C-alpha cells in the first residue's frame, strides 16, 4: 500500500488557514476577573523586546544602518543613494508599523464602527516625504542621513510615484485616506495593486503620445507589507442554479486568489495610522507541470498569466472585447476580495449578521465598485441564508455612493451577455433587484412607462446594458455629488427620477477637498514656513484647521509681508525652471507669468481651448512690431496630463501642443515673450513642483461638465489665481475668495443645452461665428505647426457640431486672458489677490470633507482615539 493523491490537485496551493489571529483580526482573551490575558509566552520578555517610534537621531541612524546591513545585505562601501533611500524608507516603515499595530489593536478592543473606502484608484504620490512630515520626524532624519553621508532631499527624489491611479478620482481618494487618519477616524481603503500602473507617457518624434509600461514595482516597494496569510478565492464564469426561493448555487468556472498587500496611512499630529489594503491576483493553480512535460509550454503558464492579467494595468483599453471583459473582471475581483475581508473582520466581532450596518459603512467612490452591491447580496442570501428582504435592508443601510460625473458617456454600463458570461449569479441578482424595484416604482407612478424605462437597471437595446449608476443609487443609503453645482445637476438631470421616487433627502453634497499637509507643507515648505512665522502659530494649527489661514488677511497690506510672499513664489518658479532646463534643455524667463493647466486630457476639460488661445497669442505677437512686443506681458505656458490610450482626439491635442511648442520656442522674434511646454508623464510629484510655481492656472471646462475639480483648490491654496468657467468647485472658490480675485468667462450651465441645439439644427460657419478662432484653425490646417491633415479630426470637432462650445466661449476666453495680463502688471495688487486667495481656502480642506462623510453617511464618531491606551510606552 502507499498514499495516493488526486492528480487534479497537483500544483494547487494547500487550503489557506482561516485568518483570525493577525493584528487586524485578533481580540485579546479575557480572564475571569475581566482582565486581558497575555496571548503567549512570558509577558515581560515580550514587552522588553517591543519597541516604540524612534525619535532621536542615534536610534534613527542605528535603524537605517541595521537595514543597510540586514535588509539590503550591503555595507558602507557599496551603498548608493537608492540603497540609502531603501534603508531609510524601511526604517520609517518600522515606525509606521509600531503606530499601525497599536491603532488596529485599539479599534479591535473598542469594537468601533468602521468605514471602508472602495476606490479603483489611489493616486498616492511619493510616500517617504509625506510619512516623515506626518510622523514629525523630518528634521531628525535629515540630521541622521547627513551623519551617514547622504542628503535627505536626494533620497526623497529616488522614490517613484506609486502607479495606483491616474487623475482626480484617485488623488481625491488619497487625500481622504490622509484626512481620515489625521482626523482619527477608523477608515480603511481598498484598491488594486497594479503591476504597471496606467502607463508611462513618452512623446514621440512627431509629438505623439506613446505609452510604455510603468514598472513602478521593479524594485521592492518598501511602503507595502505583503500579507501572505490574507487571501481569498474569487470565482468567474461557471453557472448558477436556483436551489430554493431567491437562493442559488454558483459553481464551476475559473477561480483566482486575491492576496493582500497593506500600505500604512499615517495621520498628521497623531499616532493614529490607518490602512490601505491592495489586492494582487494570483492563480489558484499555478504552474502546470504535466502540460510543461508534455511540451505544451503555453498551457503550462496559462492559468498563471490569466490571473496575473487582472491586476497588471489600471484601466486596460476597453475598445476590445478582451479589454471590456478584463475591466469587469478587475472590478469584481476587487469588490469580492474586499467584501470577503470586511465580512471576515465583522464575523470576528461575533455579532449577528443583521447588525452588519451598525458596524460597517462602505463608500463607493464612483460606479467602479458598484458590483459590491450584488456581491454582498450573494453573500447574505446564498451563504448567510438571510431572507431577501432583510438582506436588501442590510444593503441599503451599508452602502453610500459618490457620483463624480453627469456626462452620459462616463456613466458605466456593462452588456448583459458579458455579465451573464462572467458573473452569472450576479446577473440573476441584478434582474431580481430590478423586478422588485420597478414594481415599487410602478406602484408609486402607475402607468408611467417612460419613467420605468429610465429608472430600470437594464437599458433596452442590442445588447441590453446594465446601468451601474442606477444600481449604485438604489442600493445606497445616500448619494452625493462633489460640488454644489454638480450636486444640483445630479438631482436635476441624471437622478431626477430617483429624486421623485425617494425624495430629496437621499441626495446631498460634499464638496471635494485636498489635504493641506501634502498640498501646502510638503510641496511648498517655504510658504508653509512663512505662514507659520507670520501667524505665530505652529504648523499643526493651520494644517489641521485651514480656516486659520484667514489670519493672513491682517497682513495683506504690509509691504514687508508682500515682499516675502512674492519671494516665496519666485523661489518656486526658479525650482520649476530648473526642472524644465534639466529635463528639456530649455531655459525659462522666471520673471514671466507662469500659466499652468495640468489635468487628464479630455475634450470637456478643453485643453484645446487653451492651445488655440496660445496660437492666437502667437499669431498676434507675430503681427506686432518689435516696439509693440516690448509692451506685452511675458508668459510661459505649461501643459501636463495623460490621454487614455484609445482616446484619439485627446492624443491629437497633445500632439498639437508639442508641435506648437516646437515652433513658438524656436521663434527668435517671440520666444522671450511667449514660450510653451508640455511636460510628459504627469504625476503627483511633478504637480508638487508645478503648483507652487503658478501665477495663474486654467480650469476651463464647458459649464456643467466638471463635477468639482481639485487641482483648482491646490493652485489657489498655493497663492495661484484662477482663470476658469463658472463650473464645478470654481464657483465655490469664487464665493470664498471674492469674484474680483477670480477671472471668469464663458456661458453658464443653463445655456449649454440650447447652444448645443443651435449647433445641431442651425449651424453657423466658423468664420462667421468666431473669426478669431477660425484664423487659428485655418493656420493649423494649413500646416504651420506640422502636417495639417493629421489634425483634421481634432479641428472638425470645432468646425462641426462643437459639442464642447469652443466657438461660443473663445472670444470671452481671450477677453479674460487680456484681463489677466492687465492685472499682472500691477504687482502689488496681484500679490494681494494671491494672499487673499490662500487665506480663504479653509473650506477646501479634505479634513472638512471627510468629517462631512463621517457625520452624514457613516455615523462615525470623531476623535475615537482620544482615550487610546498604547500598549507600548517607550
């Protein structure tokens, strides 16, 4: 006799143990006297070995050297800047882990309600500098690294931006994690650990955007903690059979494993350290040795490659069937793993499943995580055997939905055949939810078939489509927009029928915010220091209460303070100029006005309007005499941002900007008065250089299309003035800083639909409607900036239909630019505008926004750590 094995199990991992005794799931046992029992071994020996946060320079240098010697296996003789960065980062992470362990243990002891922030993006930026600032350890590490022979700022530059996001959605999520930790709220983030981020943006010889993988993980990421014991199986495909009532059995198909990686999120001026848990996909069955030995090498790694693809790239191109399926796979993989983890943590509390909403709130950041709603229904109905009505009640008290757009094309829809194929059980659940919901709608609005069609979760057509925004709305307790105008538009347009059904109280506003720690103190230390010295306040006072900046208004007329304010701005402009010279070889006039637009490239954000304005300015300069040009305000214009790989018009916009820059910057008659730069591979770190240097920034979306925007807030916090349309958070910024300090232009939101109607049915030739823009378009088409034929698809978006209203707003835009030039000539008044703008940015802190969410949605008490008892007192 011998032992036998089922051949089908060869290569499969052993069944994972139930994850109950890690720091995130452990509850201390209580003895008969009600005292906590030490879990194992000699308590004194354990406590003697536990460490606290290293705050003195000798302990810090010892820790860094320890990591050089043991973690990196290097010596003083062969350590370079990158190695020193890794060792210092690991040393900082050790400190984060100490606080992180204590924070999680405290929350487990207290049994607090927790909130979970589900976002497909977390645009974190660099962690090293941010962690040092939040831990209040930067001076000590500066001194310590100097003693070891390194410059701390050089080490900070060694870090790559984390490739976990792309635009404002991800940066907002990162700000909210920072604020949750700083406000001592028990909030975890859940996302995906993308192997290659979105992409590295390169510029080809013809000015085109090229995409390369962004291998941000090619070196070990010192800021993440692999959790090999936290893993969950996630199923795709297969078939679903109803077994009784609403319950079903989902089986077969493909199974992959979600493995957790934790990133610690330190709060500012507190020991509280929250968590961002990222999921990586791995095969349930790894290398197929039998196929390999049979010579079928592709099949041997097929399962591994299929699983790895799920978390390879952020936003895979969905212009192909494979790309669409991969995106849907990403969304379900992430939400399923996150809910399994949340449910496991809740069950460790030993509460009734009916109490789930009393201990768990889940915030859906846009429609990407909407599959969490049918997934939780599946868990409750199929696994926990909760009756359907009770399960739905739990759903609608657990989820909260943040809408980020009113653009119809941006509201996610998935084809019914694709979802039936990939997620058969979830499609059943969505059909069941839809039927019950529509019956309730018909009861309230009998006979209104148009309303039923609009509110249905299923959009009829070929093929049928699942409307994810509708599902997120009906499955959530509350729905919010992200600026006052946007929230009004949500209620009045895309969610109007749902407002009629539920009432207006379900819908509310939380204006976006930014963290002042990163977007003032970290990116603009000179300004932060000046504010602290002027207000005679420690930095923590205004970095955690941005309304304190209003104290600057008392100094606005002080010439000495104005001079110091202008000097900080000049230093930041010189820093940006140095960056441009190093990366492009061009020298910049730092006395010129710096005009910056940095955003994801999209037609509604209207980078085309900006570049057409630059061309118009260039043509006007060329028509002037030399004497006339000397009277013109010198200007340097900066663009930055990525276009989605499949977004042809956006990529043409980048190509036009690059090729216009080549002509303008080489023209001996104008280059000292006007220069133009497209800075490739825009990132948080690049934004931290650009934003403090701005004199004016452009936020010029078509009215009613930008939900909020947050870059406008960052520029204004750093003393840059705003040129924009009456859209998104621009409106609220103007209300705070005063409209005399903002340069508005363009049509208002109520006029937009009528103007589009006129464009469609009563078109007017471009030359007649807007001669100035017609001249610009004709010059581009004629080949002044390269092959004019290449730009025809872009130019035709203006000539025909002009959906984003460039022809309507162009003259008004030029007039606003003229007002900016005139205002900039009066340097004293401009500096006063700059000071007032910064001083009135208190409303736009993400600390305020996260408190709004905590109180309006999650019912989380603030300052839950005020009575914390740290288990380590060193």
